[in-house]
């Protein structure tokens, strides 16, 4: 693919109905950049390699890196309780309030409800106000018992940085990472982003009704960047320049109960996986109609970042990375999990029931030897998205796959138990307990 990357990028965005995308990769010490499509279907402005896309949750690795910098330089360790740095911090569970550590936040093992998307305004106190609002957050699971994706934990982590450095998270990011690496196309606030060529997200094929997330989400997902800047950030994790021991972030911290979605384990910030016997370090991000993926293969030194602004973006990036790393490194990216070639019999009935966490209800009912999933938002978000349903077929005794409406990719669902025997389902990187 490498010799025809620009053409293949254009072909793949057409196949997966992606309006526009940009790609940068580092291979054999050289950075290559490509772009295809449009930034906004309403304007027709073309994507260029210097276009800024929202990289979403890839931001989390930057926040984790800055906290590790502080730990290396005599600041709080990863096992420091959050309350030692933020005495005002609290969540609904008083024991978690006292015991949750920075490590729990960075590895998505705190169990704190992670999907509080709260607009606390545009002021410089927005992160502080968000953390104050966390006082009502309940637990998805007991502290440290499993892994469940937690956006709110990273906003809390960002507030720790603000407290320790005495600056806005945006300024800490600029002083600790952006300026030392000489990144010219990495910004967090829309008034800075609009000075460049920003991408617009698309939903259902049309420009999204709003451009970006609320500012309070900054430490969890508000960086906008060109792919080459993201590659430069990742390169610093290979070559040094940000941390004394960047590989400490790659040490496995927790197994992901559903290893078929993102990877097998979580490190500090990074997602850990393996392709063809090679270690792979990655992270992805999604905002309002925008998507980004970043991969590092330490054994070959190859890094790639791709950004997209709509369509079937996750399936698109999967197809792109499969071709790219086969060409560059001769690696076979494991195919996405789908139905088995030979039907599998499983005791699906034991998983029937209702599973709930704050804002989400998952209902599983028996259907033709498999399960029927109904996924719906609850509470304030219920009106924003209609319920979705999918038929699930078993892959093994605990794993099922199904296709949500309009999605060409299969969604894996894993049922499991906590050490205390509590039944859970892991879907979309989140753990949800059975409630009925």
C-alpha cells in the first residue's frame, strides 16, 4: 500500500462513506503524510495533511504522560490517593472517595461512572467545576475490580495537573508537551483551531449540528491536531524526550474483559495488544462525528495516526491499518471478531436480563439459540438517541457478536463475573452490572 497510499486512502473513504481523512505514518525514520476527501460536505473544502481533526480520547494518553512526568520528577506517584492532591474531591461512595488513586483513574479501574458529559461553561474554572459535580457519581463496579472506560476519571486527572502546576490544563499541555516537541498544529480551544483548516464532524452523512465537545471534557478528549503532530508525540514515547522511562506506561495494568474491541490490556493511558507476535500500543478517540486512531509497533519503530470526520469510521480505520502494516512491516492485523464459520451452541439463556449503569440500559432476551440486544439511553440522554437493537450469535460460551443498525462492523459482547461472582457484561469498553 505504501507506494499507492494516497490512492488507497481515497478509495477507502469512498468505500466506508467517510467525507474526509488524513494519515501520517513514521517508517524507517521518515514521516509520510496523506489526505483525501473534504473537511465539510457543506463547504467542499479539501482535506490537507495540515488539517486539524479532533483526536478525541487519544488526548487521554497526553494527560497520562503529563502525570507520569510529575511522578518521575518527585511529584505524586501513581498510587497517591486523589484526595491527597484534591482534598475537595468526592464521589457518591465515601470509601471510593478516600481510596481511589491516580493509577485507578489512568487505567479505567476506578469504577466511577465515566459518562458524565457536563457543560460547566467556557471559563478557566470549567474543569474545577466539573470535578465538583462528580460528587454525585455512583459506581459501575467496585474500586479496582475490573476495567470500565471512564471519561470522568480523566477530567479528574486533568484537574490534578491544574492543581499541581497552578495553570489551566490547556496551558499545562502546551508547556509540558506541545512546545517541547515543537508541535505547530496541536490546539485545544476552538478560537485557536479555527486559525487553521479544521474538520467538521458528520453524522448520518451530513455535517453534525455542533462542532465540538464542551470545554470541561478537555483532559479526556479535546485536543485537535494534524496526524503528523500526533505521530511526533508518539515518537517521543519511542525515542525519549518527554519521559525518563516512557515504556513504564506500557506495563500491563488490567486485562480488558472484552479483548475484541480495543485490545487485550490497559497500561497507563495506552491500550496494549499484540499482532503477529509484535507488541502494539494504541489509543483511539471519538467526538461528534469525528474519529482518530494512533498505533505504535515498538519492535519495528513504525507509528501511524489516521483521522476521519464521519461515515463508518471505525471500520475504515481498521481496513486502513490492516493494509498499511501489512505493507510496511509485513504484519497481519488480526481480523475483527465476527460470527464463527461453524455455528456454536451456548447457554444463552443464562445471560438474559437487564444490565444497567447510569445513562444506559442493556436488555438481553433469548432468540434462536442466541440473544437479542436492546440498547437504550436513560435519564437526560434518553431523547438524544433512539434505542438500538441487534441479534447476537454466540462465538463461544461467553462471547457473542451482532451488528447494530447501519454498522458494517460486528460488535462483540462479553459476559463475565467479578471475583465476587457478580454478573456483568462488557460492551463498548464499559462494564455494566446485571440488575434484573
